[in-house]
C-alpha cells in the first residue's frame, strides 16, 4: 500500500564545497512528520550538489543520506501499513533517481524502524541509514510528567 508521502521542511544547512558559479555544495537537514503515525518526526540529512547544474536543478545529487527519527508525542498509528511503506520521497536528479524513506514495524520489540536509501531506474545505491523508534507511553503533562 502506497501511503501519502510526507513533505519536509528545511531545518538548516552547511556548505561543504565553494563553487565560483552557482550555489555551493552543501549538506541539508530536513524534518518531516510521519504522515500515518502521529508522534514521530524524522530528521534527514543529505548532500545537495551546487554549481551551475545544481542551481538549475540539472545535477545528480549523491546517494549519501542519514536519518534520525524520534518520538515527539504520543504515538498513534492512524491506519494499518505494509512493511516497507514509503513515508518520504525526494528527487535526487532530473530523471530516475529518488531518495526514499520507508517504514517497518518490528512487532517483537514494539518498535518502528525507518530506512533511508536512494534508487535509480537502472542501478541504485547500497548506501543507506536506519533509525528505530520504540513505541513508548508518553508522559501525561497534567500530572507533571510523573
């Protein structure tokens, strides 16, 4: 089942390579909330290619990415999902390459697992990163969190 994909907001970035023409190469940090699981936010860092091609949206970004997901409130799974459902996707080139985040449920450990990777129509990359969020009770603020 293909779930509605989340949209990310930029949190910040750092330049990694100066480019005389066009934007610099950088690492961008983004945040997105899981669209089908309330109480989980993922932070994604990925490389963005600068220069003239990057500025025009014609460059192919590398497959380097990292993810950290955290419980930020009471976790509520809104609807049943299949293992490997996509929760986020972003273009990494003009055509055929995407950065994807998919979700799994480790029922034995009561944990949500998020995997980021990139794929291409012909040849994807084995580079990936994983983050796990144990489904824990959320403190009730009415009682002072105790």
